[in-house]
């Protein structure tokens, strides 16, 4: 029974994907793709640093993380 529900859900997802306009899939140049990937990578790194800052207790480590966060913020602002 669960299998039938699963296949219906997949079928509904496929239909909704077909209904979306083609403009949602914008063709990007290789440079745009590289820039997008770099931005995502920096955002993930920033999220990790913020997470580490929340649990850090050692002052030197906190300073290191704050410096890393400043650098990541600067690099992200350059990409925008």
C-alpha cells in the first residue's frame, strides 16, 4: 500500500515539474556557473564558521573565526 502512495507522489511531482515554465531553467554561461558555485561554496563556508562561532569558547579560536568570517563576507560582497 505504501508503495502505491509513493508512486502517486512521484507522478504528481513529475507533472508539476512539467507545468513549470521553461524560463525557470535559464541557460547560464560557464563563467556564470563558476561564479554561482563559488558563491554557494562561500556561503556554505560562512554558515560553518558562524556555527563554529556559536559553540567556540577559546578566545584565540573565536578571533580566528571572526577573522575568517570577515574574509568570507568580503569575498561574498565582491561576487555580488
